[in-house]
């Protein structure tokens, strides 16, 4: 029987590819995006998240089998923390009751290998404590100082999201309710988000220096979409709280072979 998926960012890039592949498999997809989706909503605002969840649950008929949250922006602007962190975490919290009604509920979100990059620990802490106003205040302070500091907002949003997934996935509301919650952390994916950067040799050199991808280089959106689909499939019974670096080897290149020293 077809499962009902809510896919955010369904109008472009990774979200659009995920929705297309799910549709091809006969699953039911409720797309959420600013425009060109079943549910048109702005996930940068708290009301937009409430409205999006209410409409998605209504369209689903009350029960949602899986949520795949892809909507995001990379601009060095304060809104990036709102869309990438609160637009994912609050929406998932609003959708959780409808997910809990499924026989095999699953959720997956899109972080980034950028979560490994320098960011703003203060903004990460503000986000994790649920204080959007404070996170925005810190982001505004950084972006006011120019694009170099403004760029810290994106990796901060993805670090906070990855940490939220780890701490939230093991709580009674998620693992305890039988809902696997995980994140995928892509490398450089060829989508409208990166098209401008990858157009010039200079842009490509900059990206490749920051995101080394020894396995097959820049990746197609399908490489992420297929993993998101597996993570939210019935087959995933025990994978929880993971941030999976599906990044052509960028994480292994940058962090090396010892990520266990925290307990040595
Ligand atoms: P994309 O720009 O092609 O698609 C993003 C989608 O999110 C768009 O359809 C956009 O309209 C939607 N969106 C943006 N703001 C929104 C809002 N306020 N409310 C509702 N929808 C909104 O980008 P993509 O490359 O497909 O990125 C998808 C996700 O993957 C993002 O979270 C991004 O940060 C992450 N990511 C991308 C890359 C990459 O290299 N492309 C790498 C790592 C992580």
C-alpha cells in the first residue's frame, strides 16, 4: 500500500528529486514549498510552519507515514537560521502527532557537510534552546559585519540541526514512539542552490577546497534523495540519531579516521 510522505522544498533540487522518485515508486507525496507545491507556505515564520503542518495533515487525512525536510537556503542572511533550523524542527514537532498515527512512521532532514565548518557556537546554542529571536539577533550581528561573517549563519544552522537530530531522536517522543529520526549531510550537490557557484572556475576551486570529494566529485540530487527515501522507508527499523555524510568522502577527508576520541 502507498505510504504518505510530506516533502519540504519539493519545488526544487533535492526535494523535487525526492518527490519525483517517491511518485515513481507509487508513494503519495504532499509537497511543501514557497510556491509550486501542494502546500504553499513560508517556513521562515512560526505561523507559516503552523499553517503548513495543519494543511499537510488535512491533505493527508490525519495520518502521515514519513516526513522528509529538504527546504533550506544558503544565503548569508539572518533568515537562513529561521528556514534551516526552526523551519525544520518546529515543522517536525507540529507534524509528529500525525506521524505517530502511522504503523511505520519515519523522519529525515537535510543537514550539510557545512556543519563541520567554522560557525557561531552562540547561534547554535540559541537555536538548540529554542530561542529564535536570540538566534536571529546573533545572525543579524554577524551579517551586519559583511558576507564573510554572514556566511557563518549557514554552517551554524546545519550544525544546530545535526545536534538537534542527535538529541531529539532518542527521546520518548521519537525513538520511544518508534519513529526513526535521522539527518543526511550532503557534500556539493548540483542543484539551483549551487549552480551560480559552480558556473565559474574560480567558484568551483573555492567550493572544492572547502569540500573535497574524492569519490566521484560533485553529486547529483539523486544521491541524496535515494538515501532520504531509504531512511524513511519501512526497512529502516533501527537507524536513529545519525548524521550520515553522503558527501563523496568529504567528512572522512576533513575529520580523518578517529571520531571516537571523545570517550578515550
Ligand atoms: P534548492 O534551492 O534547489 O531547493 C531548496 C527549496 O527550498 C526551494 O524549492 C525553495 O523554494 C525552498 N525554500 C526555501 N526557503 C523556503 C521557505 N522559507 N519556506 C518554504 N520553502 C522554502 O536547494 P537544494 O540544493 O535542493 O537544497 C535542499 C537542502 O539541501 C537544503 O536544506 C540545503 O541547505 C541542503 N544542502 C544542499 C547542498 C547543495 O550542495 N546543494 C549541500 C548540502 C546541503
